[in-house]
């Protein structure tokens, strides 16, 4: 196992580990409930961490998470309903149609 990154909260750590697992990279969340002892230990030591099970996957996992965390911001108009969609979304929030080229 190899530590990938520290997350600011359990929800993000779990989301990132699930995204990695969905891409075929076995990942786990460590220190999931250490926030309960924050104050007894330094705050940065009580944050959850995402670890990859196979250290050989570490580089690929770093690249994938960087890509997921830094998606380009864009603006597009939905061809199906005309709704303005703002942000890194590939699907219209109003009707569910896919973005052009997505």
C-alpha cells in the first residue's frame, strides 16, 4: 500500500477512493474517523487519507485524481433544451442531454 493524498474531509476521501476503484485502481480510505481525536493530535494528523493498495498503481492514480480534481471550466448551451450549462459538466442538468463532443 502507498499513500496517495490527504483529503480535507471524509466525503471527498471516499469519493476519490470510489473514483479510483471505478477506474480499476484498488484504493482505500485510512484515518476515516480520526477527526474525533482532533485536538488530542495535530489537526493535519486527523484528516482522512486515500491509499492505493498496489504501490505500482500510485503514478496512474495520481494522474487520474489530478485530472478529476482539475477539470476544465467551460460554458455550453444544451442542443436539446437550450439550457445554459456552466462548469465542468458533461451532461445538461435540466434535461440530461450530453454536452457537444462529450
